[in-house]
C-alpha cells in the first residue's frame, strides 16, 4: 500500500510541475557584437613634433570602439630572434644617458595618440622616435573583470582569445 501511494504521489507531482509556466521575465542583454578583441599594428612609424612641442603619433580606430572598451598599446622594444619580438606595454619610462624618455598614450572611441617626451630634447635620440612599431590591442568592455597580466603581451592575447597572426596594419594620420 505504501508503494502504491508513493507511485501515485510521484505521478501526481510530475503532472502538476510539468504544466507549470511562469511569466517570461525581462529580456536579457543583447549578445556581444561590433568590435571584438583584435590587434592593429603601426609599423616603422615616426613621431612628429606638434604645435605643443610634443612628439606624437595619431591614429584612428575603424570601426569605432564602444565607450566601455579599452585599448592597450605595446611598443616593439627589440627582438630575441627573427621570430620572437619583445613587446613593452606603455606607458613606459626609459632611463637613458641623456635623461628619462617617456612613452604614453590616450584614446577615445574614435582615435588614439601616442606620446614620446622626456627630461631632455627627445629629438637628440632619433632611434627612439623614428621607425617605431606599436601594437594596439582592443579589449571589449565585457572582458573588463578578467584578471590578466597586461604587462605580458602574450598573456593578454591568450586571456582574450586573440589571434595575432592576422594583424591589421594601419597608418598614422598627420593631424588630429
């Protein structure tokens, strides 16, 4: 008798819960679209002296990034061998015999500016302002909580699933 009641209770509860349906709830956020993580490269570019007596490189982001997105910029500082570049995250300060040389940048959703300045006339060290190569890494805002060592270019690529074998080479623009 206990078995019969247990089986009937199970069948009854299965029938009741199977037909339950609640409100559909609010719609969820749209999926990620638009700009994804990607890498652009400025190859062998020269800083130019602007009207504010600053050495700068201007570039545009096409397509524009979202307001919540971020970018990281790395400077090619050397090579271990022909296939192993050394990328340094900027901002970065180099300590030279002439004084301190600083690389920095700012960006908007449309463009970016890379700066080279120092405690001396940076024009005295053309090897640090001419024929420079930079990588611009776009990090979508929905990745912002991911912990990663941003100093390590390869760790950033790995953490954000970026394939840098098809980098888009871009050209700087002359005026902002």
